[in-house]
């Protein structure tokens, strides 16, 4: 039998190169905010497995619920019959929905699959084909999801032509409109809504548009919250033309932003909402939520999937909802978020490194620090091409050397903070201290 370290070398040879990695070490254990590696290191994990293990690794109540379910029923195939955890989960989720109209559920395994299903539902319900998506948006790597993903070319490289009928519009962020950093949200919303108007008059008639798809806080594409005015504007456009608004809460959902769903900050009603990641704290589970009136139009059998809504994953999902309520996770997010923003504001005030920080933004524990560093877009008129390059990646690497896993985003010079939502004050302070040291060492 190979040792774990020997297995890592075996993996280098036998695992597809298409999979990128932050480290060549191997995870051997996860516990709360920490992961252990085969080389003996115990790392503080501010990635939460890309926003999944929101209650920390192996939360005992979630693990127990899953283990108990394993002894009872693992695979109750949803096209054969309902199973109890599937229905219990719906019972738990209904009161958490951002709008009472969201009352019809379908569970799947991954975010990408749920996005595919949402597109399918929108096309079916409206009888229209086209989808409007955001430049910078990320929705997954399967074929339909890849077509609506516009955060980085790597995700669809060599795979064109993609699913037709997708029209990207600029997200309200200064990079996308070539306006100076600091441009107001109101102005950015106006620019983006104007661009949408142009697309609807020059490229696709609104009566051919099934849905507008958006992340309320754009994730892989830079951790940028969509301004309330913009989302309200999209709602108006949808209402005017009979277009469905699909809100992708895969990364921003389940208290990540301090509210159950990020869209709650805006008061905007989604027609379809896509959920995953934090839903089951690491078990593969995603969901499409919409109005019964929409799903009643579907033909039985048009939705399904062998593992869709797996019983163990659903049981874990039920436990997640219980733990979030019983352990006051929301209060923790609000308190830790304040501390995180305060520590980043301190760093911004530092005369040595402050000028390298362009922006600190986000909500709850979905927070970004953007650096003033050229990203390779030589025509970005507002970034000094002589500033040090690749700051975010170098800072993330330095954090790793110091015992902290932290992620960048796909575009711009952004470090994203996405720690477990039940992180302690001490662990958060430990991570932000490592980050501050890494910034100082890399920037100076
Ligand atoms: N939507 C968003 C907003 C995401 O962040 C992701 C994953 N990072 C997805 C969809 C795709 O989810 P999955 O990787 O589970 O397919």
C-alpha cells in the first residue's frame, strides 16, 4: 500500500491536468476551520472548500445526521419515490426563502446541474430561447453552464461553439465600463441598465428572452455585490417583458453574506433561485427553487437525475438548517464581519501598503480585497502598468507558506475572504494577521 505522500506523486501522473490546484499536498483531515495535510501541516482554511463548508469541516451534528441516514437509506431514487429527508429539507427551507412565492423545489447534485435545470425551466415556461447573462458571471463548467459563464476564457477554451442564444451584458463594476475606481453604484447601475437596453434593442428582442441570470454578489468574477438599484432595474425589465429573473445564490446563499440569501439585501423577488454549496456543508447537493405556477408547466420526467436529491445529502441539509438556527450562526457572521472589515480598514490606513489596496468590499463573510496591480489587461486606463504585477496570487501563496489557505478570484487582483461562518474571533484574528503580514511582505 502506498503512503499518502507517495499517492500524491501517483496523483500527479494519473489525475487529469485539467484540474488546477493550490497545493500539491494532500488533505488528510478537516476539523472546523482547519485542514491537515500529509506533510504534517495544519492549515487555517479561509476557503471553506470554495464557500461550501460554511459550518466548518465535519460539523459533528451534520456528520451524525449523514451517518445515521447512511444506516437507514442511502439511495432513494427520486424518480421512483420521495424519501423523507428530501421532504424534510423542503419543509426546513420554505420559511428561509427570500420570497414566499418560492415554493417549488427540485434537488440536484452540483451548482452547474442546477443552473442547467434553471435554464431549461425558463425556456420551457416562457417558450423563449435566449438568456441574458453577466460579463464576469460564473455558473459552472457543464455545457449550458459554460455558455452562461463569462468570468474567464479558460472555462470554455477549445469548446466553442457554446450553447447558442446567450447574450452577455456588463456587470455594474468599474472595470467593465472603463470608468474610474470609486464610481458610484448609482452611476454604474445606470451604465449597466443602459447597456442592457441596447442589447434588447440591437441584439435580441425582449420577446425572445427567457431569462436574465445573475449572481447577487458576483463570485469567481471578482466578489462584487450587485447594487440594489441594478437588481431592481433588472426586476423592472423582467416584469415589463415577461422575462424570468434567475438569481444564482450558489456561493452567496446560506448566511454567507449575513442574510440567508444575498438577494434579501435588495428586496428583489427572484422567479427562479439556484442554491448549492452551503446547503449541505460538503455533501453534493444543489437545488432549483421557483413558483409552483412555473414548475406546474413541466412535463413529468423532464427533470430528474440518478443521484438527484440524494438521501444522505438531504439529511445533511436538514442538519445544516437546524445548526444554523440553534448555534446562532447569523449573529456570528455579523460580529466576525465587522471585525474583518475593521482589520482590513487598518491595513488600508497603513502608509506603506494602503496605497496598494484599491478596494475592500462585500457583505457578511463574503469579502474581497482588490489590489492596484496590473492584471494583464493592457488597456485598463485606470491601473498603473508600472505597479507590481500579480499581487493577489503572490499574497495568497505567501499566506499559504504561513499556514493559511486563502483564494484569489478568476479576474482582477482580488483576494477573497470566505471563512467558515461559525469561525471564532481568535481564528479570524489569526487569519487576518497572517494576511496583513503577507501583504506587507509582498507589497513592500
Ligand atoms: N454558480 C456559482 C455562483 C458558483 O460559485 C459556482 C461554483 N463556484 C457554480 C455556480 C457551479 O457550481 P458547481 O461547481 O457545484 O457545479
